[in-house]
């Protein structure tokens, strides 16, 4: 059986390449698995950055998910416009984005919006803007669990939240955002041990805050690899993002997780530049160039290995002794990307495939910044 059976389309000859293809049946099944692993849709607070699509949000809301996390104001606006009940903009608000956040929140009064903060300087700017408008805004403290990208260090967390709660009268402290993107342990037991150790420290900070009369009703924790580890923690919302679409990178790194890649790139062989060598029309303007290493899995490639990639080309070599088996000029092939999130953002829309045919498209509506 062909390796690309689940992804090959009967009407592939009608599709210009390179093209991003989403498979809603696979994505729905990944979503069902996620809900089951979380113990219910009400516990999920997923990130929309992977897809940036209104149709995905509609699908997930139809399955009971009401809370979403965003990285940009455009994502926030798109998510609120679909009727989400709770939306967190999980990125520090500075400069014009302060006013843009407040404008967007005001535009959707039926959605409860939350800001994120990890510095007194950023929170002061948000607090001042709220004072000018006569508003109070919900905010969560971003916690640095060890990734060292953003967040308040754990040993400063309780003091920071206490001080901010006293200082900023126009900001309503609602809890903690605990993203642990540094946890890439392939062994599930090691991953669980790392999560448990970090969340024990979070529990200590919450206890210290409670003793000071400050509640933390919302705690959002985890990403795609770790949300199952956090599922055992009572009172914690779970925040995966990539699990719904999945990709080859996560499939290779986390074989213990039961998800299936729900997106692929349709590409064509455009050249035979040397013996045993073939080139695809899939450069890094159409597939994410991170992380380091191979940028996608070529299905039914006959063991071909990538040689190099440029903006509009990706060149491969057949294994020694199999040079004559390279795909023909014009052959349609499929690649599962290593990293689906930035891959999606490179495309205006994804073709949607059901029943083995491309039948529609989902627009990547929030891929722009403004």
C-alpha cells in the first residue's frame, strides 16, 4: 500500500503546487482524542497560532471548546469574532498593541478577554491606558518555568503578583500562565517528572498568594507535548496548540502521543538536474525552515534524501542503486511538514480534503500582523 494513501487526492491534477492541504477528518479525530485526554472540553484553553483559521475555531467550538489563546491581536480579533467565551492574548502588550488590545476587547463585549504580564513596566502601560478609558482589565501573570523566553522567574513569582495586585488598580489579577516549552523529553516518564517538579513550585507560589489574600482562579498550563501530564492536576486549564493538526516533528519526537498529522503539502517534480536527482517546487517560502534538520517527510519518496533547499526549490537524491526509480517530471508528491505552525502562516489558505478529494479551503485569516 502506498505510504501517502491517507493524503493523496483524487483531483490532485487540478491543484496548483505547492499547496497546503488540511484534512478535517483527521483534525476532528485529533481534537476528540485531545478532549478525551483532557477529561472534557471545558478544561481546554488551546492556542490558535498553529492554524490561525476561523473554521478551525468554529469546529472546536462545535465540539465544546470555549476558551482560546492567541499570540497576536489579529488572532485575538479573529477568535473573538467567532463567539469564543474566553480569549487570552498570551504575549506582552507594549506600544500600540495596548490600545489595539483594549479596542478589540471593547469590540466584543460578550467575550471575556485577558492580557498577559511579566513586567511592571508593561503592566504600568496597560494600567494607565485602562485608567484613561475608565476600564478594568483581566490579566494573568506569565510564569517562567525554565524556558527563559518570557515570564516571571519562579523565585520571584509570589512577590511579583502581590506587588502588582496592590499597585495596579485598573487591572484584575486572575491567575497564572505556565507554558513549559522547554520540556522536550522523549521519555514520557521523564517528561511527567519534569512537569510535576515545576508545578509543585507553582503550587507553592499559589499557596503563598492565598495566604496573602490573593486568589489564582485561573491557571493555564502546558503545551502540546506536556498537556497530558498536566491533565492529572485539578483546577488547571490545558493549553495545547499543535496537537489538533500535528506534524512530522512532533510525531517523531513524541511517539507516545496518539495524534496523526492532519496537514500535508502537495508538490510536483519540476526537474531532473543530474542522474538520480530530482527537484520539487517546494522551497522554504512554502514550508517552514525551522527547526534545524529535515524540513518535512517526503511520502513515497523511495528512500530519497534531501540535498538542499532554496526559496522555490527542494532537491533530492535517490539511494545508490535506485537512481532510475526517481519520480517522473510532473509527478505529484506529498510532504508532511516538520513544523506545521509556521508552514501554515506561509499560505493564504489551506485546501480542505474530505473523502479523498480537495473540496474547499480554510483561509489563514490571522496570518497578518495588521
